[in-house]
């Protein structure tokens, strides 16, 4: 299992413009395609959100694919004025 943090972005759309596949772009510029099953499907609700994902990663044709075991939203803290 691997834990990653990044932003959920659309990867492909259907003919009606609905998102059918997503990717997580990490802050260190890695890219993980999300398997479209179980918990991975749930992540489609969080496009442009920062998330932390725990899952099984496997290479597929030179691309990292993650099967999501669990995830949580990571809210960025607002700038604090001292």
C-alpha cells in the first residue's frame, strides 16, 4: 500500500461531457490514474480537491495506476496573520 497526496483532476470524459476517469496529480509532479471501481469511483465527486489516498499502485504500460483503498479530503489551511 502507498499513501499519496495530490489534486483530483479529470482524465477522460464521455460524449455528454461527464467525467468518466480521473487522475491524481501529486505535489511532487507524479501522476496516478485512479481505477474506476469502488472507492476510486467516489473520488470523481472531488474534482479539483486536495486528497490523501491510500491504495495499491501498479504500473500499467508506463503509467502508475492506483486502486483506492481509502481516502480523505485535505483542506488547505488559510494563511494565518500573526
